């Protein structure tokens, strides 16, 4: 049985957080949520849960924003796909400069669903390439099968 993808959804607006989690759960994803980047970072740093995707608003209160969180996630779990959300052009430009996928507010639910699916698909092909590249002998290749 294939493992469901696990998504960490971070947004300081409770309604949006709940709607995003509900949409993604209906698509078959396992969702965990955090109200701010600090709480999310605590979840990530415990390293108990292996996340497949981080979906985070960029602008949040608390001294740590979504871009900071994404950077830290990249350090701790480099193979995690990251999707950032914002309605601010300056934040969008900064996130794109760092090669993050950004979904601009406002957006429709199917835009979120499509972006999530695409980022997870890209993550999967990146992992397959990395896995293939790490095989250094015929014996390792046989074990990897």
C-alpha cells in the first residue's frame, strides 16, 4: 500500500488553515496544521513526522515568517516540496528569487489543488533521480530494486 503524502499547512488565519486542510484531506493527503511559523518549526525540528510538502503563508505574526520557515525546512528536510502563499508582490518576488513556488492570493481552490499536485510530482521525480544517482555499484542497484 502506497503511503499518503503528508502536508504541513501553516497559516495564521484559522479559517484559511481549516479550509486548506479540508481541501487537501479530501484529495487524499494527510494534513497537519500550525497557526504560525514558530509552532510549525517545532513540529519540523522534532523530526517525528516526515513531511512531503510545506504549504505556508509568508506573512505571519510572531517574529518568524513563512519564508524563514521555508528556508529552515530546506535545511532540515531538503527533499520536502515547498509552496508559499502571499498576496504581497514584494514577498512574492523574494520567494521566487529563492526558487520557491508561490501561489498568489486570492486564488481558487483548484489552483491550490493543482499547485500541490505539481509540487509533489516534481518532488517525486527529483527523489527518483537522486535515488538513481546514489547507486554506485551493481550490487547496490540490485538491493535498491
